[in-house]
């Protein structure tokens, strides 16, 4: 699927088009993957609607690709034809800057994003530098593995950044692909922690309760207790204000969103310093993922094991999946079927 122009889905409900492309040839250090599935992420909406635009058009979106290596470029030793791998948001990083040397390649100034800066997984074939393709644990079928590569990995990084301790209360604002995996992670990693979910729709709130949330309500509602940490996965500003109000002293809000929408930025003016920021409350953002996040999370997900809730669509229905994502018609993660594994 190709994205040729940017614009709001409300004006153009079908921004992606099917197109025939040459089969890519892996260069030195790269592998080619025959893609079987690719997850659908809110970041694709951010790309299409210009909040994090691709540097060039057309581009093939998709950064939760799972498939098998079917060609190996010169110099590749770590992967072989037939290996099952996944490609997440991090397509490559420079490997030389201070952030890469520290293991924080998610902050690399030369960070390359799959499906935005380089062609991604909404296609039958894609190429990627071999060190940035991740072996998939056998416990997961392809369709379940796809959302683990982004929703899971970025959710894992978000949860680690909360610095939560077992027994403390956690809030999740928004309950899509990432948050439902964070809830499963949190219940495993912190068995005495109580998870509270803020979501707009009763369907999302009911789903959260099914997965073990002790409370679920709208972001404007008061939870039954103050929270040690909140992870916000929404594209809006108003939930930031509400989350700060729900935090206990020294509480931390972690914002897991690549961009926030401009249209409700005025909501920030509603922040009340004594109520919302006083007592050493903290706001921290999440930037991309590092390879270590992906591999550490895949290992944890296999150990638990985490099996995402998935809605599957054929590749030609990518526009439909994106529209439903924009309209908040969500139960777990959406995944495109490209080919049979």
C-alpha cells in the first residue's frame, strides 16, 4: 500500500492505494523479508495527517511487520533465509553518537523510522538492516506477534519509565493496542498493583475490566484513589490535565504518544499549579523505542505469555482499519494480513 499525499482522513477516507512495486534487493548488511502480517498503529494516522510527516512521498507505511527472511545481503551473519523475524518502529540508528553508545538509540539524531523514513510493512516484501530485525518467539503466531513489536515494546518502555513499585496504583489513559498490553504486563510484573483505566467509550472500559482493571471510567471521573503513575496513550491534551489531577505527590505522568493534536492545546491552560503540578509531580515523554526495548519485551511477553487481542483485516482493507482506529472502534490491536505464513 502506498501513501502519496498527506491530509485528514475526514477529507480523504482512503489515503492509501494499492500499487505494484519492484521487489527490493537487500544491500550490504540488509535482509529481505517476505511479510505475512503488519500491525496498524495510530502513528500511521499521525503520518498521513501530517503530525509526523514522512520526509518523502510516496512511502509504504507500517512498522509492526512479521515475516520470514527470504534473501540475505552481503556481510549478514546473524540471520539466515527462513528465519522468522519482526521489524518495529526503529529501522536503524547511527551507532556512533553518545545516545547509541549509551544504549539509548531511540534518541539518536539520525534515527530512521520504519514506514515513515523508510518503506515499511504494508507490502509483500521489505528490506531492513539485519541488526534491526528481531527473532520472534515460537509461542506467538504471526498475527499476535505484530502488535508486540510496537504497541507492546513502547508500552514496555512506558511502564519502565513510570518507575512503579509493586503495590502502587497505576492509571492508563486511553485503552487501545498499547494500553491493553501494558495492563497485562503490569498485572504480571506487579501482582499487588491496582490498575485504573480512563477511556471514553463504555466498550473500552468494559474490556479493561475484563482484563483485570480494578476500576474503569472516563478521564474526567475521579478514580477511587490517587495514582503513583499514569501512562497516557491518547493524542489529545485534555487527558494530560486530568491525569495530573489524579496523581499523588511525587507521581509521574508518562506520555506515550508521538504527537499531540493542535486543536485542543488550549486545554493546557486549565492546568492549576497548586492542584496539578505542586508536590513534585512529574511529566515524562516517551521517544521511540530502542532495540533493547523490543527484545526485552518479546522475552517478557513469551514468559508470561501475553497474547494480544487482535482484529485481522486483509491488506486491501488498510484504509478501513485506519478509519476505525481514528473513530476509536478499537478492541485490542488491528493487524493486516499480507500473506499466509
